[in-house]
């Protein structure tokens, strides 16, 4: 590759499966990662950072499997500036049609003093050796200076020049802690490209965190300064406050081409589906007012806004819902709808399910249609996402009865299947939900700490499905669970079990009593 600073093409580097999964509680299963990777590959993402191969056998398997499956995207594995990391990353991506090794090392004074405990000269030597090692394994090598925005530009320039000379084809300048402003970041990228004599031999990249809420703005400032790769995640998930949101970067470039005369190869009609899939896999609900893909992104309640929309949609919408894959809610599905109609509806909503997944989703749809007067598109989306997010759970709810009395006893009689074996528990609590959660803890013989519990309605009305969210913490690990049911208490129980199941996936331990301690 050669420098693209003088062109208008911007490469999209998605790190949902690596940086995004580092969000506390966002651990994904292999099947979920493969599904997300397939969507990213189909929608035109240029580079998919599929994981951190040295981190675990699971991460290595995910990267190597995605590398074998990808049809279009470059598949990238992350590696610290350590020889064993780089070898492992090279092994993981070697079967890709196009593979990349992304290696990084800290460069800021605060990191060198407190984390690396190295001098600038020692770090420079590490950069040269590890980039050269990676380039001997693969032609496409990316180098990152961690905490670049708090690094003196003179030293950053020396590292950048050395990395390019050693074989790096992409240079990433991360705002690791979300410290920068758009003006700062523009100046850093612009000046760095000007200072480094061999900068024309590499593509410069942005990787901005959102600690101050400026990740997207900083990324776009970097593009204006000459960067031609943007590193981002679906829904902006990631460590701490997250990363630049892919959908926001892409739609900003598309919608404001007058101010930002650059383009990507992303098929934007896949954005809504990608958002829903990542939300379901990570069990991270998308906030209603989230730009581009939030539930309210194309909703209008104000009378003035509604009046304008009825006269001309462009009065209050700068992009169409269809451009990002959002369709208007309809009421055409009901208890008399058959398999073919349901399958067509799923296609219309952006889902393609395997036969067993489809059968399970169809049965749940029929059950829902028997209990609910109107089945909206949002109901079907919630139902399918719920099925995809809990299909691999080892502990499942079989039956539950809750008895509550004002000022009296709240009791939950619970039956769960633990790896197929039935477990029955009856327990009291201070309220219905407390009784349910206490019964589950007794059934699995573990005491995870409840970090978050929330319930919202999928649609309006007293027959609306409840969407329950639970986040659990135990022994330093966090996992999130999500479930959708017409019954709020059942949704709460299933969400709690889903979160506990995810703790088991991360731990790889026996289901009952696995996390006690």
C-alpha cells in the first residue's frame, strides 16, 4: 500500500470483535463472533480486527476461523510488541485471503515511566525489531503508538519513521484515553505526516476513544488532516466510554460530503442490522437516542416536527431511515401467519437464520401471537435477538411460579435445567424479583453480585413484551444478560440466567457451583 492522503477513499477498520469485546460484560461466544464477522464482511468493512490471538485459545480460534471464512475483508489480529504475540497473530491470520498483523507499543512518557519502565531509545529498538518480525510473516503490518496523543510529537515521529522503515504499511495514531480535542488531533496527524520523511509509504489511521464524547469528531478531524483509515466499532462499544461509532463515522461522511469530501465502501443499508446483532451478542442495549441506529433516531413526537415531516420529510430528517436499513413498523404479522410469511418478514428485517434457529424463532413467534393482539416488527426483532443471544445457554429456565402478597410473603418456585439435569428450588424474597434471583442463585449454587437490573417495553400497550437487562459481577469478571418475554418476571429470570451463562462461557467451568467463592 502507498499513502492515500491525497485521495478521498477512507478505509473502515472495525474493531468490534477486539476492542468492542473488551467492554466490561460484553464477552461474545464464537458463534456470535462469526455471525458479526459475516455481517461486517458483507457490508463492506475493509479490515476486521477479529481479536487478540495470544489472549486465549478462544480468541485464537475466533481469529483463525474468521480468517478462513472471510470473503472480502482483510482479517487482522492484534499483538503486543512481544515476539510470542506476533508469532501467534501471524499463525491466526495465515489462512486469510488477506491478513494483517497489528502490533502496538506504548510511547507516552506516563506509560514509559509507569507501565513499560523503558527509555525512549529502548522503545524505539522494540518498534524496529517487532515490526520487522511481523513483516517477515505477512506483507500487511500495522503499527500503533499507544497513548499517542499524550506523546511528544518528536518522539512519535521517530517511532513512526522507524516503523515504516521496518515494514509497517499502516500507522495508527490512537487517542487511547480519549484525551484529545478535534483541533489537537487534526494538528497531530497533519504535523506528523509533514514531519516524517517516509510518511508517503504508509496509510495513517485514527483510533479514538470516547471518554470526553469526542471520538467521532476526533476521527473525522484526523481524516481531514490526512488519515485514510478510521478504526471504530459498531454502536461505539469498547473499553470505558467506548470507541468512535462506525455508523456515525460512515453516515457523517455520506451525509456531509460537502464539508467532508471523502467516501467509504460501506453498504449503509446493513448498519441497522449490524447494530442489532452486536447489541444482542454483547447484551448491550442501544440507547434510544443513539445517533443513526437508536430507536428514536427517526422518531418525531413534537407537533411542529410531525407537521413538517408530513409535508416533507427533509424538514427534520437529514437522511432516510431506509438508507441505514430501518423500515417502518407494520402490523401484518399475526397468529395466522405461516412459515413462509415469517421467513419473508425476517428477510425484510435483515435476518437470515439457520434451519434450527428459524424453527425455534417461528415457534416463539406463534406463541407470542397467541398472547399478543398485535405483533410489531420491533416485537419480532426483540424475539429473534433474544433467541440468538441465549440459544447456547447451558442453564435454562424450565418453569417458574411466583406468589406475591402485599405486605406478605414473596415466593418463587423455580425449575431450571443445568446441562440438561433438572434442579428444583423454592425460596422467599423481599419482593418478586428478589425471590426469583435468590432462587436462581440457590439453584446454581453461586452468589454473583447484581450490578444492574433494568426493564423496558419493546412496544407500547399493556400487552407489550418486556425487555429485561441484567449485569452480574463475580471474582473480577462481569457479564451482561438480556431476555424478552411478554411476562416481566419471566423476562427477568431469563436475563439473569443469560448473564450467569455468559460468566460460565468466559470461565469454561462446570455449570453448578462454578463460580462459588
